[in-house]
C-alpha cells in the first residue's frame, strides 16, 4: 500500500519536478499539494505554470491546491516533500513537524542545525540516527531531514569515494545551470552571451555542507569533517546540469587510476531512485558535459572525468542534473530512505 505524501511549494520549479518524479512512484501517492495563499483554492493546473519536460499528470492537474498550513493537510498524509523558499520553510516547516508530519526538505533553512540530518543516502545514511536526538531535543512527533544544495550534491559523492586516502584540502569551481536559480532567477539579458562569477551564499553552502555530510555521528552528536574546502561559484548559460572542476589534496598518494577505480567502485543503494552505478567515470578528457551527460541514471547519477595529477593534487570534473539529483530527486531518495528505515 503506497504511502500518502504531500508536496509543500508544489507550484515552483522544484515542486514541479517533485510531482514529475512522485506521480509514477509505486511507493508514494500524492495526496496533498500546497502553495502560496494566492494559489490556494485553485486546481493545480490553474495555479502552476507547468514547465517540466513532460505533460502535467492528469490526476494531479485537477487536485485542489491548499495553503501551506498544517491545518490544511490531511492527517493521513505520512510524508511531506518540501520545496519551499528557505524564508518560508524556516517559518512553517517546524510547525508541520510539531504536528507529527515527517518532512523531507530541499529548502536550505536548517541544513546546518546540529540536530537536523543533512543526507545524501549513498554517502551518509547513518546520519538519519540524528532524528532520535532531534525528537528528544525539540519534542516533535514528526521529524525533518534535509538534502544538501544542488552544487554540493554534485561533488560530495566523488569526495566520499576518495575519503579512504585522507581528504585534506578541496577546491571546487562550479559552472552552474540557470535552472538552479528558478524560472525567474536569472534574466536572459544577464546570462545570454555571458557568465556570472558570483552566486549569492552558494560558496558558503558548498564549504560547510560538504564537511557536515562527510562527518561522523557517534550516536549523540555529529562531528564535521576537518578537511579544508574553498569554493568559487559561477552561473553559465546552460539550462540544466551543474559542471564542477575539483582539486583534491590527500594525505596518502592518489593516482588518477586509483581515483577512477575508487569512484567506479563506490557503492549505490538498493532504493528505487538510486542509480547504478552512482558515479560514472568517463575516459574521454572532454566529458562529462551538461547537454550530453546530465541524464545519466535518469538524472540521478554523477558523471566524473578529466582526471589528472597536478601540483595542486588530483584534478577532475564532475556533473549532476541539478533539479533532479540536486533537488527534487534528492528529496525523493531521502523519502525512500526514511521508508526503508521504518521512519514513516
């Protein structure tokens, strides 16, 4: 019997991706859609300007959108996927948790809180044990788990594959697609024939979230990884797919052959949305590329390539689909992990 789920912020870019992924999902049944007060009371077809690259699901199109309020969501909904703007998420997500809902959230608010698990299931599924600490400290009947930023998700799995060599210093330079800013985030006059070498607050997210994801949980508290991380973030005129250039210095010697083998062998999970392999390593020096490779593993896999040894450590490129693996798909995968662990 499918778990009844809801989508908070259902009309936005990530909300639409969530619906695209959830509607055919055999383990989840969409039972509630919320959005802003201006959309409440409308059918989803009326409220959402559908922009996803597949038709709007007919059943969802005729559902009535409600306000983003715990009183408006049916009590038999067991799991909520949140794609709310962070300012709204910070205000309303705790209220849903207090009312007993489990929230798998893509919103950036609360990601770095000590008692909120920030999870990439293939990397740190054990951090879900923080939910016991969270419930004890906050008195929630529900719970909240976060997935990281779309650019963080792109390179952290490759770092996890290399962790056995002792991560010391990491520098990452991102080339991020316009969809990461939302439909209205970057105007055509800004981005066509251009690149923007700054994305507000993005660098801090890569630097801090990566250390939390690769940290260790001892049953009581989480210790962040002590590697040094620096990031430079750039917006480029591609639609989907974040491409990143990474330099890694390790404690132990790390050849390109050993790095490629470690990435190729890094295990995936037996969850419905987990790709196999998790990391696809290209031999070609000019891959991965956003247009060519962003849909690896139905958009859930990481592409890596261009491995070479440099004076600044191992250098390579990696790529992920930012609105699937980096956002909606990451939340769905966390939902599958919650279900697998009996937490919903």
